[in-house]
């Protein structure tokens, strides 16, 4: 017996990228699956959906996916040449310098950072691997929690059934005497009238 409510979390890391998946379930008649994730995970939502549907058949299921980039991947740098040229022309126009070519880099950078930093995109196979691994870890933890909670519920139900059976046994043992006692009670009331 498994509980319908539970929570599980899983984390996987590869190439400086960490994926964390958290799954929360509550009672529902049918499977109602909702996935919240960043844009870069959108291509992998069908994988997440398949993994969840393989192991959970009922309940409202909320899956939350997050990605953290440690920034260890190579970066590329480019110069925003349009911005640099505009700043140089502005400095000449305002008569700080007489020739745009004579405007030093420090002067341009003091007005605006013309450097553009770009991260190398995360490889799809890396994302796919860590998404699957963290989802499976979260599902394992969730199912373990639901199983433990289910055992507690089962023990509680069995305890209540035992209590009810004992009450029914006491009632059965005393029902013949109760009918006789009630009959005598009614006879006494009739005799009083």
C-alpha cells in the first residue's frame, strides 16, 4: 500500500552543470502532471513526462526542474563595435577629443562596457543525461516516501479495524442481555402508567 502524497528530490551534475528535480504528489483520481522548468529544459519535458508516467499512475504530480551553471565552460568575448563607435563620436562631438581614432579604450569603457561575454551553450547530451538522472533520483525518493507513508496508513487502518472488531464483539456478547434489559425497562414504564 502506497500513500498518494509524497515528495522526492534528485540532483545530478556534469561538466559544471547541476540539475535539480523536485517532485511533489497529492491525491487525485487520475494522473495530473504539471512540469515547471527553465526554457533550456523544454526539449526534455517529454523525457521527464515519460519517466514520471512509467512510475506514477494516479495523483496530482508537480515537477520542478532547475539548472545551475557553475560557469566552468569556456566563454567567448566580442566587442560591441557599434556602441564603441557611437561613444567615440560622442566624445569627439563634445570636444573631449578631436579624432575618433584617438579616443583611448579606457575612455570608452568608462562610459559603457563595450565587451559582450557569451557562455558556450550547454551540450544537449549533457542536459539530457543530468535531467534523466536527477528525475530518476527524485522518483526513487518520492516512491520510497510514499511507500513508508503507505505503511503508516496501513498500520493505522488495521489498528482501527481491530478496535472496531473488539467493539462489535462486546456488542454481540451483550446484545441478548441488552434486549432483555430494555424489555424489562419498558415493562416497568407500562406498569407505572
